[in-house]
C-alpha cells in the first residue's frame, strides 16, 4: 500500500464513542429490566443519535459517528454473532492471564469481567453484519455525497485472544495453533468488510487497546514469569499484525482503514496500561497495512513522539493530544506546539519538511468519551467544549481544511 488516504482522515477527528444522553441511559435501563419494548428502545436510540450527529456537524466534524449509542461497550457484538464464538457470563478467572492490563485492572479493584466471548467451535461469519443498521441510520442524517465520510468503528480482530491463558482461547480439537485460529478470525473479518463495503462504508476504524499492552513493562514482566506461554511477546505481536493484514487485504486500497490505539478507557475514566510506543513502533507502523494510526498522546504514560520516526511516508497519524477523560480544557497554544513537535519528528524520519509531514496529520482526543455506556468523568457541555477545542486547533494548524 503506497496510496495516501485523505479526507478521510480529516484534520479534526474524534474516536467514535460519545457521551450518552441521560435519557437514553434511563431508557436502556428500563429495556434491560423488560420494562420497555425493543421498538421503544430503538426509538430512544434514534432520537439520541439524531442529537449527537447535530452536535458533531455543528462542531465542524466530517467523520460523523453514531456515538456508539447502540452498543453497551465499544467492542459491540461482532464476535458474539460469529458461528463458533460463544458469549460467557461471569467467566472463571482461571481462564485469564492475570497480568494482561485490563484483567489486572479488574483484579486490582476486586472485580472480575462480567462477560467475555470465547471460541467453542470452527469460526465462520454467518453472512449478516450487526453494524449495518448503525450505518444505514446514519445515512438518513447525512447528505448522500458525504456517506463515505461516516465513521464506523469496529473491534480489533484479535480482541478475544490475548486475555486468555495459553491454549484456552480455543479448543485444541478445533484449532491446532494460534495461527489457525487467527486465520479464521481474519476470514470472518474480511467477510464483514465485504458486507460493509457493499453497503457503502468507506471509513472504518479498528479500536485496539491490546497493541498498547505490548508497551507495558508490567505485562511483559508477567509474561516472562508465566511459563505456560509458548510464544514470546514479539512473536505474538507478529501474529496479530498478520491477522490484521489478512483481515483487510481485500479492502485496504478501496476504503480508508484506521487503527486507534489507547491504554484503556474504562468506567470512571480509568486507564489500564502505561508505556511509550517505542517497543512496537517499527513493526506496527511499517508492517501493519492500515492507512492511519490514531494514537493516544494526552499524558506522559504514552511516551514521547520519537517512535513516529518510523512512520512511513505514505501513512497518516492523528495525534490524540486532548484528553476525553476529564473536563479541564487544554491550552490551545500548547497543543498546537505539540502538533508541530510531532510533525518535526515525522518529518525527520521520512526525510520530509515539517509542511510535508503536516499533510499526513490531524488532531483528536486520545480516546472516545464513552467506551462503556456509563461514560467518562465529564459532562455533555464538557464534551462539546473538547470537540470545539479539537476543531479550533485543526483550524489554526490547517486553515480551511476539514
């Protein structure tokens, strides 16, 4: 892939999930208690999506999403709908690697995952996408000439693998190796992209906290102590990159595919991991065949810009320098300085000028505002202010560009 995708990505981006209006959360709670019909719940979702699309358009954002309002959590239900994958409630902690950051975060708080999804048979796509309804409704709110700009977010292909102890992500009688398992995941994702592309989706963003976990010293130390592991972290990283590339091989040239990486965005604005991109930058930026990387850069836990030296000259990066976790507004001028500092690193790595590097960049919050429906520790007006700040930074750095 050597083509540089533009518009999308745009200079001002957000990561997909947005705060749910209180009215929607109340209606969904009633639905969960069987006190509201499916039609009434869907109507409440439609009304909330109408509202948040107007907010995005008014704020000057082109890659509009539905705020992930039809999902309880950012990963949605893609895996639960695959043949061979089974949702499990209140899973045993014996299944999990306790040092994987999100699992470790649960343990630290005395909690356990209430839900997970695990392979119980040969994995196949059933031919129907759970994302189509979300996309089709957005098309009714956006002019037809901008349907290709609509942002659809999707969970990482290897999402339900890293968390499980070696050999427990799938039955040994079904798959003989991680590679066989991941190959069928890739086939299922590719079929999903076939369906989405046929419906008109041209702007897809994968959300993947797992890649950042490979930057966590705590996880790597736990991995080294766990003698049941058959792969090194580097070998597993290679396998995940291959899984992605196989998943998107048919579509990476004909639609914009971005990858968002963050360090956790759990209830109460919690993060799960720390560590710069240095450990994974060369492999991630140079071997993973997405067009755009949307990277967390709002706190020192994400490290410095030096890993961007390895960004190839045909790929974009969106710098997530604005936090979606807390209401305090960043200083616009300081954030502009950070964007320019990042551009200088990118330019140095690609033997380009700062201006050339800026042509492959944009700005965003570091993550969504509500990866889980409860949302982060800020209010609706705070979210609008954050979006306005992102747009204002983009307008100053890239005047007149969307």
